C-alpha cells in the first residue's frame, strides 16, 4: 500500500498548493528574470556592468525614500512661510557644510582606488544607519534631523563619485562609456519612479516608515556592492588628474595623450637641466573641450538645483492655472523625470558623436525655453521648461562623459570622472541656494533661470564650437 502511494506522487491537495504557489510567484519571478536579462544584455553581465546597474537602481530607490520622508517633514507638513524657513535652515545646516566638504570628496576617494567596493558599500551602510537615526526625529522636525540629513547627502554624493570612477572599469567589449552611463542612469530613474509611490504609501502609515524602507534597501545595497567584480578595486596604470594646471605649465606644450603619453608630465629644459619630476597631466593639457563641457554642465546642474527649490515654493503658493499645489508640483516633476529619461535614451542612441556640438545645442535649447517661460509664463511653458531641463541635463552629461573618455588618458580617466562629478554637485548646491533665497515671483524666477544658462553659454559655447571645428587628434567614441 505504501509502495503504491509513493508511485502515485504527491496528493491532489499538495499538487494544487504547488500550482497555486507557482501562479502567485510567476509575476515576481518573471519580472526579476526580465530585469536581469535587461541589465545583463550585450555583455554587461560578463563584464560586471550589470551588477553596477542593479546597484545604482537600489541606490536610487533608497534615496527617493529618504527624499519622501524629508519632503513631508520639512516642506509639506507646515504653512508656506514656515516651510521656507525650514528649508532655508535645511540648506544652511546641510548644504553649507557640504559645499565645504564636496571638494574633499573626490580627492579623498581618489586616494582609495583599492577600496572602491568597500567605499560604495560603506556609503550604503552609513545611509541605512542614518535612516534609522532620522526615523526618530522626522516626526518632530527637531534639529537633530539636520546633521543626519547632511550625512545622508555626503554619503549619497560620495557614492556618485565612486560610481563614476567605476564605470570605465566595467565596460563590455565594443561598449562606449556613454552607452554604459545611459544604462546605469536609466536604471536609477526607473527605480526612482517605482519607489516614489511606494514611499508615499509608507508615509500614509507613519512618517518614519519611508525611512524604515530606505534602511532595508540600503542594507541590501551594502551586500550587493561586494558582488561587483574584483577589477573594480584595481588601480593598475591609474594616476590622479588635476582640474587646474598652473599657468606656467599651460604654456608648455605636451605630447598628445595616447601612445607614449604616460610620460606627458615630463618636461626637459632647453639648457640641459634634468627633467622635472613627473606629474599627472591636468585636464587643460588634454584638451580645452573637457573644461568647456564642464562649464556647460555646471550651468545645467545649477539650473536643476534652482528649479527644484524655486518651483517647489512658487507652485505651492501660486499653483498652475486651474490646478492644486500638489497637482502643479506633480506636473512639473513628472515632466522633468520624463525629460531626463528621454535625454538618457537619446544619448545612448546618438552614441555621443560630436559631443561638443551636442552640448552647445542642448544648452541653447534650454536657454531658449527659459527665455520663453520668462516672457510668456504659463502652465505649458513651466512644464516644458521642466521637461527640457531634464532632457538637456541628461544629454549634456552623457556627452561630457564621452569627451572625458576620448580626451583624458586612461591612466587618469577615473580620477577625472571623480573630480568632475564633485564640481557638478557643487554647482547644484549653488543653484539650490539661489532658488531658496529668491522672492516668489514667477517672471523673476524664470529670468534668473535664463541668466544661469546664459552665463554657462557665454563661458562655454564658443570654446565648444571651436573645438568641434578644429577636430581632435583622438578617435571619437563609437
């Protein structure tokens, strides 16, 4: 009897239970397999880029959870006048120290090339602990919330700097850096879009709950960081880059980067003196187009910081025609997110051919829309400015990445990414400070936005177009 039952297999109830379990798991397992196929496609799985894409998605999801909790405490829970004071206090306590710390982040991390995985994991774990710390203060909005928020901000930007330096180490064969960065950035945007409504839902349960969710996400990211390939920690052939070169060095011609450029820092005097001590080449010595690209991207980042803070208060006090404050903010936020995603997708499609022309073009496009928004302020134009700002910032940054890959020697390229990212983050801080300090006048605000872009265009477009006309001795990114 026992033998016959064993041949019959499990009973009908057990078979039905297993079938039900498979049906319930199918949407989740199928989605997970689909995500894994997408992130590991075209050699990204073999090179390790797929792991970095997944890690960046985790980073984006955790950051937006913390953003939801802070926005609800600092911005949405109090009247507008008090909210302006709270956000001003937030900027003073967090952004001001960060502005002083930001120049240190890049060089400090640049000195730890053998610990990149540990640095990324540490940034994740620190934010997990800080999220728990903030959960006790987020309901009251006490001053202890702000030092923790500063720590989260610094850790987030430190992760971003290390991530920029890691990407070149994980490029699959025949994979351009701009395409790799497009995938990484798009994964972060998609994760942010998924996590934001989840965070809002947790907020309805209680103000600490989005922070509990962020803690869980960052703990997962801590372990995921150590699954990156060991070559992430390799510093073979790398040297530190300098963004600023002393004037007397600028006048001295150097060999073009490329074959034999590892001794680009050597200079020999005409009077038979011994060669000077070898020093790493600065970005000016490998092409002015990179510096002009940084200037243009700084204008885009400053505009982003400005619009976030200025429009948040403007639309809360003066919603778009026929809309509530929440809907008005949602319209602009969704438009900016869609524009950013479109810019990332277009950047991958263009493969950064002629990046100088792309940067100059999108800067002119953003400036034109900002001028129109200042002259003919309306719901459509504000939403259009948000979308165009997101689009042009994404496309301009991808083009800058392509120029760094093209013009900066490989032995200092990761350092260049770290330092350029730090400068762009500082520009965002400056733009945000202007946005919080400005009176809530729509025309004035849009005029300032146009002025930020005009300043960036005045300092960069001529040099970018000149570099594009002269061409480059280095091969363009395919």
